[in-house]
C-alpha cells in the first residue's frame, strides 16, 4: 500500500485536523501538574501522523518531538514547522536515556504493532519517563460492538482490537503505579442522558478509549494528579445496557399501569352501560305514558273544536260587518275628496279665464302698437325714398355740369396745343425741364442713400425681437412718423401689406351692376327707373 493512499484514508475516515485537535483537548488537565513539577518538560509523540497532538504539546509549553515511519504524514508536519523525525518508535525509545521525558504518547499505534512489540514499547516508556511521568495510549474501543465487529477492520493496517482491560493490565504489569481509563468520542446526546434505544446499545458506546499510565513518584507529586485520576470518562457498554434495561422496564411498568387504568375505565364503562340501560327503560315507560296522555288531549281538542265552530262563525260575521262599515266610511271619504277637488278645479278655471282675458287684452294692445309702428316705418321709408330721389336728381345734374366743363377744358387744351405759340415755346419748356432735373439730382441721390440706410435699420430691428418690442413702444408715441415708416417698409417689401377691410353698412347691402349700393331690391329698382328717365331726357 502506497503512503499517499494511507494519508488520504486518514483524512477521510479519522477526521479533519480541527476535529482531532478539539477531541485531544481532554488530555490537557493531565499535562498541567507536570509543568508544576518540572521546569522543562520534554515529550515524545510516537506515530505523530499529521501532528495534531504534537502541536497541542508545543502550545502547552512542552519541548516535544514527533516520530513516524510514514513520510507522507511527516510532510504535513514539516509544512507546519513541527519538529519530527522519520524513525521506528522502539528504536527511538531505546536510544533515549533513563528518566529523560515527562510524556510519552501514542495515538492509534497500539493496534498497528504486534503485541510483543507493544510490551517492549510500554517497558521502554517506563524507563525513559521521569517520576510521575505519563504514558498515553489511545486506540479503538472494541467494547463498542459496531467498532469491534466492523469499523476497526476498515483500516487494513490494523492487527487486532485491544480490549481496555488488556492494555490497562499491561501498564500495571510493566510497573506503572496507576492507570486511568478514558472512554472518548461518545455522542453528546447520550452522554447528557438522552433516550437509549437498541442501536444506541450497539453503536453508542465510546468508539475510542485511552489508557493514561503514571510512573511511580513521591506521594506529594502523585497527589497533584488525584483530580484527574479516579474519574469516570465516557460511556461503557454496561452503563448503556443498564440504561436501556431501565427504560424498557419503565416502559413495561408504564404499560402495566396503563393497562390497569384501562381495565378500571372498562369496569366503569360497564357500570355506566348498565345504568344507561336502566335509564332507557324508565324513559320508554315515561314515553308510553306521554303518548297515552297525548291521545287523551287529542280527543279533548277535537271536542273543543266542534264547540268552537259556532263561535268562529260568529266572529267571521262580526268581522264582515266591521269590514263593510269600514268600506262605506272609505267611500264617503272618497266622495268628500272628489267634491273638494271639483271646487278647486272650478276656482282654478275661473282664475285661468281671468288670466286669458288679460292676455287677450295685452295681445290686442300689442297688435295696435305693432300696426302703428309698421305705419311709422313705412312713412319713414317713403320719406327716405323721396330724399334719395332728390339727392339722385342733384347728383345727376351736378355730374352733367362737370361733364360739360370737362368737355370744354379738353377743347381748350386741344386748341392750345395746336396753337402757333405752343409750338414756338417748346424748346424753352425743354430747357426748363432739363434745368429742373439737374437741380433735383443731388436731392435724389441723398434720398436713395437715406432710403437704403432706413431699410437696413428696419431689417436690423425686425430681426431682433427684443429690440423690435422696445422700438415699437417708443414709436407708437409718434403715430404720424410710425405710419410713414410702416408705409415705407410696405412699399420696399420689408413687411407684407395688411389689407384694410371696410365693413358694409348693413348685412343686406350689395353692389348693383352700375356700382350703386342698394339697401334693398325696391330701392335698386327705383334708382334704375330714375336713371333710365334721366337718359331719355338727355337723348331728347
């Protein structure tokens, strides 16, 4: 079997370093008195493995060394900086001088070596230990039936289980003054007094045990260890078996008590059943009596019902009479109410007739007022038509007068242009026109420059909304100048023109074919007749 395989096997089935380190804290109370006896405590750990116990010894102030034949295990110790050596345990012990160590320990090595070598190992350990020194040997506990029959043989390097009585006897035989048995790694629940079942008896005994053997010394030295020697550690097969037997006996006792209670309850139930049967018989008899009494009452009720028929008929007749009287009273009330409603209707009708007469009088008055208004309106229209006719005649006469004057002016202009003096003065008029044009030339140039500057200024202001608003507020204080600048901008296409809409005089005003606005078709017809009469007069 290769070494790496066994190290992997230990890692899986023995437990982690942290778990083993925690379990081995149980030996610390055995080490404390040694540090009081010896200023320098030397210790040797046989088969140190991964170095858990070696690390505890060093942390407790011991000068410790570990040995092992498994190089793979020693690699783990070397990685932690622990002092280890690859050497056989017996060879190492034989090389040490007498009374040179305070502790010799071996965790799970006793089951790996032959028993004869184990005897030599115990004897050599006694030799190298100082007075009151300790030998600690931990091994699987075959007292645990599952360990002794199954898990012990899981490790192929194990020889055979070693009962704790044998290992304890070996230490005593080798002249150790006293030994202490420590059963280890039991279940915490069982150790605290939990329930024990059959599997707990087979598997719950402490799976490991250790024998701590002490070398003889002066009584005052041994007294320092009395607190840790003589105690009971862990769970034995006997203690678990007794607890299991006690629980079984308690269960039997509880079962017997329960059976006795149930039998007592059964007896009480039987007695109650007898009492209930007697009560049932009494109730049946009472029920028969009640039935007989009921039949008697039924007969009596029938007789009373026959006697009560006449009284019932009398009551019905009385009720019918009262009902008829009530209906008659209701009819009278209805008639009174109808008469009252008739009187109210007559009164309302009289009021409505009076109101109707008043409304009729108002209608007649309104009709008279409307007729007078219509006549006044017709007279006003007639007067307006007459005034319009007079104005039209005046307009036609005035138009004819100006037409005659225009004709005379045209004839006079024609005679002037055809005259000899007009033709003679034509050169003089041309020179005068040329002189005026020359005089106006500087003025035209200055006007064009001024217009250009003004147009650029207007565009500059319009392109800046804030400046435009401030200038508009100032300019509206001078309406004439503002309108002149606005017309200039419209003429030069800087701003679009805004057409002015002249609202009509009335909604019905329309333009006639002659361009004369008419208020109505009747006025238009009158105007047309007047115009036709005027034309006939002119043609004459």
